[in-house]
C-alpha cells in the first residue's frame, strides 16, 4: 500500500482518530493478525466466530502501527461505525490517489464460472509488461477486493480484480470502490441461483460491472453467451467481444482438443478491435479442459486492449498454468493414475465442463472415474440439476461414478435412472467413506475427476488423491 499517516486513514474512512496523527502506515493491510508485518494496518473485522478486536493488541505487538476498529481500544486506532465499509472507503481513496499519480489500469472480471482462472491468466499475460497485482485465490467480495486494491502502490501498472456477486447491487458496490478501465464478463450461468432468485437476476447483477466502468472504459463481453452479449446495450462506452462465433471481435477458430484435454485454436482478431497489426496466431493452452477456451479468449482480449502484442499474448497463453488450487489441477501419479482436482467449487455449468474434460482425457483406453459431491446454492432447482448431472455421467460413458453426501444424492438417482447399474454407480455418505472406497477401487491407468462445491469438503479428497502421487514424484504437477 502507499504510505499514509493515521490522520489520512481517518480522513479517508470518516473515522475518529485515537492515535498520533503522524503515525505512518506503510506495510500490508491485513484482517488476519498472523499476517501482520512492520507498518501494517490491522483491520479488526467482527465475525461469526471470532472478533478481530480481540486480536488488535497482538497485531500491534507484532508490528502493526494502526488498527481500524469499531470501538475504542488501548492501541493506536481509527474508530469507525462500520469496519467493512471503512475498509472499502480506504481502498477507494488509495486507488483514486494512485490513478492521479500514474498510469495504473484496472481490470475487473466477473462471471458465473471462470473468474478465478481468467484473472490468473490475465496476471500471467500482463506481468511481463510491468508490475501487476492479482488477487490471491478468490479474493472477490466486499472484503477480498479492497484488500487486493490496497496491495497496489506507486509502481503498480496493472491491477486485476475478480468481482463476485451473490445478489443484485453487489457489483455496483465493488465497482464504486474500483471502477474498471476494462470490464470482462464471462458467462451468465446457474451458479448461486438460489441466492439470486433466477437467471435474469444473475444477468442484471453481472451487468453492473459494465455500468460501473471508469470514464473511457471498455467492456469485454462474451459473444457466445446471449445474456452477456446483451450487456452491450448498457455499456457507457466501447464494447469489444470475444467468442467462437464469426461476429466476435476476438475469436477462436479451428478448435482442437488433444488427448491431455488441452485446447489449441487460431486466435483471430478483427482489424482495429485491439489495435494490433497482427490479426491471427495459433495458440495452445496449458490448461486442461475445452471450457478454458472462453477464459483464455477473455484474458487475451483484455490484454490486447491493454497494449500487449498478439504474438506475446499467444506465447504467454501457451506457458500459462493453473495457479489457484483445486481448479482443474492435474496430477500424474507414478502409479499411472491421473487425478483431476476441480473441487474448489461447482455448479451445473462447471460440472458439465469438467465431466467432458474427464471423458476426453480418458478416451477409449483408460477408465474414467468421477467422484462428485453436492452443488450448493441452486435453490429449488437443486434436485433436477443434480439429476441432470447423473444422466450426463452415463451419456459420457464414465465407467465409475462415486457420489458423496446426501446433498448430491440426485446425481446417483439420475445415473441410475439413465441406465447405470450395479457397481458402476456408488453412493457414499461422506468424504472418509469415499476415500476408503477409492483406495480399494483405483487402478493403474485410471483418470479420476474430483468435483463439488467447496462447502462439501470434497477438496480434502482432492488433496489426498493428489498427494498420494505428488509425494512419490517430488511434488510434480502437470
């Protein structure tokens, strides 16, 4: 973060100063006292199970010079009415200051699926051009986004922000803190339908990243998704589209998938769409799954708009790797078993994409194994959505399905109704039982997909299966 005095922090947040006005904050802004470094600002957030105020004294003892708090404490602090809102105001102030001082460009990414992978790809495309800040993991909400903004300093050239929403108005709040120069919208899908109340509400919520653009900003929209493409109508300025249809400004042509599940395509740019003299180049992705073509196109389009040359975009896409854990992370175990760990999250769209990648990687010569858990936050459509996934498993000829947990039971039912019998489909009550089953069942040559919403806990099984091979192979991961 840029260096601020305690008085400046108080002014930015509208807080009451209870510290020496000249005390300086120059270290990282943290909400976890274990991450405190010399000069930190510790943000004392109240939580369901712990209260950050209880850790304020320890944070100061560890080197924090100031605390943002909701009540008076026996440490140097700025007292505000709402700590979370004050954190957002501080981030808004710092970003506005940085924009006044230099040529910092902000990229916002949203969508029902693919946000984290796309922001990771963007980071890998932009870092060679200059200092770039990218969120850790999925720092995409009203706490994570301000913390990411506050990592930027005078040297930062690109600030990539993942923007998540679970309701209408959420992205309006985030874009008020950090109005993007480039807003990327990936897909309007079925994630969090239970919270939004319907697909059209999802579309309205995602469009807020477009209406929240900074003056002169560019909307980068997925032409393959009709609800995303329609957001051009609310864009305050220029629109650039990406996709596989001929009308897209930046598009993938001659798409192919190899036996490892990696896609290659010709990246073609409409003249003038990205200000680049070159109009096409062949790209091969290092990421597993055809669905990553959408993410790669989105990242490429944003990077091109930010001045990265097309040959560099293509070369960096080929070198790019999955950086965030549990997202189509492939481990080739020394016992001949391939593990695809996509257990960070799941919704019907991402579940279908992962299952198709499993089918491609297994091909005709290897046994495909799908270990699937519950897809959360689907509302009244949950049972039907799980049933549909079970039926898809059978249509894709997955050889062994292991369904984990009562909430995912509809997957087992759908597979059974579609014609999967006997030992082809197993239902187990929990992760521990699934682990024991797989220890007995897995054999050399198997390709295993682990997929569920994060709250299901199936990520623990993903870690276990990958570690079984990574330990013996020195931690190598494809």
